[in-house]
C-alpha cells in the first residue's frame, strides 16, 4: 500500500488523535497509523486518569505551578506550564462535542478533572473519523522517510493483518508513538517500546531528559494495574510484619518499598482511606479494584503483596527534544507530542504521573498537529525529492528475544536503575554497548512481525543506552534520578541535558529557561 497525505501522525493514543484532529481543523489531509487499534491500545485507553485542569484563577494556577517546581528539581519552564494549563482549559470542553459523559456534581457543575480511558478514547476515535482523519489500525511504523534535503518525508511500516508493507509519503510527520516501558508488563504499555524515538534518532533527532526515565509503578503482586495515587491510603509492612514508615508518601515512598523488596516480600493494606475516599476510589478508577475482586482480596482489610513495575519513559519525563512552542524536533518537518516528547518542560525531573501527562497530551497534540499542518500546507503538497529510509536501520536481527532479555536485565533491577551509582551505570553501559555492537552484524530478521519485533528490541536497547549515559553525566540526585554516590542537587547541574547518537551516544548541557 502506498499513499500520499499532508500530515502523517504515528500513534493512536490521545496525543496522536488530538494531533490528527488539529491538523484537519487547520485544513490539512491527515493519516493516522497505530500499532494497535486506535481507541483501545496504549496506557490511556487502558485505564482512567486525572487531568491537570485548573480554572483561570491566578492564585490557583500559581499554586498548581509552584507545586511542581521543587519536585522536578527546578527544571520546568513557567511559560510552558502556563501554556499547558491554558490550552487544557480551552480544549477539555471540546469533549462535550464528542459527547464525552462528564459527571455533574450536586450543584449541577460539570466535573472535567478526570477521564475514563476506554470511554475517552472511544469518543476520540469517532471524533477523528468525523473530522476526516484516515485511521489505519494495526499499521505499526518501522522507519521514517527523509528527502534529499534531510527533511522528514513520511514513513514505512507493516500492516499486521495482511502482512504487506505500507508506505505513506507526507510533507510533515507527527510522532505520537508513546514512550518506552521495556515490555515490563505495565497495564496498557505493551505497545510502548520507544519506536518513534529510535526512528527519529536515525534521522538525527535529539532527545532530552533521558536520565529521568526510571519510574516504577506500584501494583498488586502478579498484576499489571499501576495506580500509584491510591497507595497514599495504604499502610506497608515487610514479611516479618514490621511497618515501613513513609512508604505511602508520593515522594520517596516507592524507594522505601524498593529497598524493602530487595530484602523480601512487601505487603500493603488500604486502611488509611476514609469511607468517602473508599467510595471515591471505586467510582473514579474501577480498574484499580479489578485485581482485588479477581483475587478475592478486600484491600481495605486484607494485607496483599505488592511489587514495582518499570514504566520507563511512559511515566518518566524523557523523550524527543522540542525546539519551540510548535513542538518541532531537530529534524525539519518532524514534530513530537505526548509521551514521545520530553515532558521536562512542565514536570522537570519528576514524573508527570497521570494528570500532568494527560494535560500534556491534549496540549502538545494540538500544537504539534496545527504546526504540522501549517508546515505541510506551506509546502503546497509538493512531492518529496527522493524520499527514502536512512542508510542504516538499527535491527536486533533474528536474536531479538535475546536483545530484549539483555536490556531488561539492565533496566529492571531496582539496584541498577532506581538506585544508581557511577560504577553500576558504567557496568550496565558496557554490557548494553556490547549488545549494541552485535546489532551491526546481525543478519536481518525475516519480513513481517519478526522484523517489527527486531526493530522494537533495537528501540528498547537504544533507549536504555540514552538513559544510562545521561544518568552517568548527571552527577547528582534530582527529581526521580537518584545517585547513591552523589546525593543532593548541585548548582552546576541546574540545566537540562540533551543527547543523541546511535553508535556513539553523546550528552551535553542544554541552556534552558528553567524555573528557579
């Protein structure tokens, strides 16, 4: 299959759908390709999420922004936070047109601070289709196209159901392909393997904040639903019944749980919630309660085993570096939004969690889509000159399973990724670089799904190397990045870090307008 469009959107989560709708609103043709089924795949469609939705009251917004600055190590930017708050406030009511069923409180006021993922994304898909977006489900992209001048010119990929390859040439591309959770099993994150970042890096794109990509989510042992917010209502204890003080804190609590897990099992019980809070948990996030129902556990009265699941850049803040307010990357014609892009601009070095990331997908999706449309329409639909894939596409070859296992062995353990040291990072990088060198000699995987899996494995490997090289250069502890051998923040690192490269990964300081 081959086709031509103005804007190609890669990724069918909320950022991608908002982006495609924005491109259509600006008068551009838009094609959206999704690795899964747009509306059901990805972390947003799999659960519920709060939204950073703050009324335009100066005091309330000042408080909302100030609460994030210290948590993120003062790396966020006030201007970006203000823009996201304003854009989210403007866009959320548009979901009324999509007939999203927002609840109404006792006074009759519409409550727009939470979104139920399955219903949200079902409505978004229909809205996109009504807007004229051409949606291609089960069409993962495997490589970007570039023209003779080095600008992005579309993408190629695989149609999973038929097995044939597809090619879409476009004057602008929006990467909304999500982050990388390293196939950890986190709910809804199976499709998040860092594909977009690798494809962009093969064209020379830069990344930012990759050291802030080591978030872990709390979950019931043996389950995949990670809803960290509700564990503030929990008490924790170890296998001997000793309480783990402070483990329910949203700041530093998971580190205490991780330390205890290194010694043995950890148990929790949601016994700190009031009756009203218990009702609220069940009503706002019903999927959080499903594992307990299936296991026959009363989480309010029974002790249950917990674990930590790596969520990587999905709930972290690292991603493609943005050059301006249009969400442009360092590759001409290529824009990024949602979890594919860095979220340091509003969260600094601390996780955006659900609410901030949700607001970011809405805002950045609209900005990227509108900018891509403007770029494409300015090109007047002209054909790309010699559109082709990069000379080298990194692949794990037929041994992609071994590559995934090798990457996960380095990024999953708490004592390698959550609690970092220079020696530990150096040792992991030596092993990861060895695996990377083998990709240059790997025989190509067969066509079809095996080739896709090989590219996904290579993307996870690339992400791990960017993460750890950026983490090694930041010789301090800031936000979620904890260096046991360098506790506390240091003024010499009051900046963000950009990085890039494939065979030779580089990391440099980035001048920022960060909040102080």
